[in-house]
C-alpha cells in the first residue's frame, strides 16, 4: 500500500478579514460590520507585459497594478453612514491594509486609495447590504528599483 502524503491544509477564518485605514480609523472594517459576502479583492492589469519581438518576447515589468476592494457593509450600522459622510466630503482615503482570512498569508498594502463607487442600494427592506468599492495602487516588482 502506498503511503499517504499528508500535508496540513490550514484553516480559514471568517472573522479575520479586515480593511484598515492609516488616516481614517473610524472607517476600519472588521467582521461585525460585514454581510455574508464580506470583503473581496481583485487586481487589474498585468504585473509583467510581454511585448512580442520577431523571435520571442521582451519582459516589461510594471511597478504597480490597480487593486479593487469590495466590502459588503451593513447599512443597518453606523459605519455605513461614516462611509456616506466620507464620500460626500472627500472620497480619497489614502493608504490602507487589507488583512486576509488566514494567518499564513500576509496582508496587502495599498496606496492612493479612494471610494470608487457604491453599488445599487435596495431600499425595500430586503437586504442590509451596502457594497462599497475601493480602488487603489498595489506595488509589484520592487526589485525594479534596484536596477
């Protein structure tokens, strides 16, 4: 009988994900402020472009890509009104940290963040969701600065 190659699979925490603001701690988002979709994170653009040549490709690393964080806030809590007041005053928020749902992966650091948009609000009493989308800059390929 073949030996089973057992590798610990780790643990996810539904409570660990968070969005933390350097200059706006009143806007920090942790699990008690979120609906079941919680926080999602996506990236746009290539970390490395690969322009073709006659006989191959050339690598052209980017120094940043766009990041988008979506938070399913609860409009039934005061934090949602904090965000509303902020986008009405100034939607630019600066630097933030997004903590992921496991301890084995470090947090993501973003700069030049802003409230980019808010998804359609259902105001018929059927959902507490307020989907706030944040856009910001994510640094990649740090080794380029050493060339």
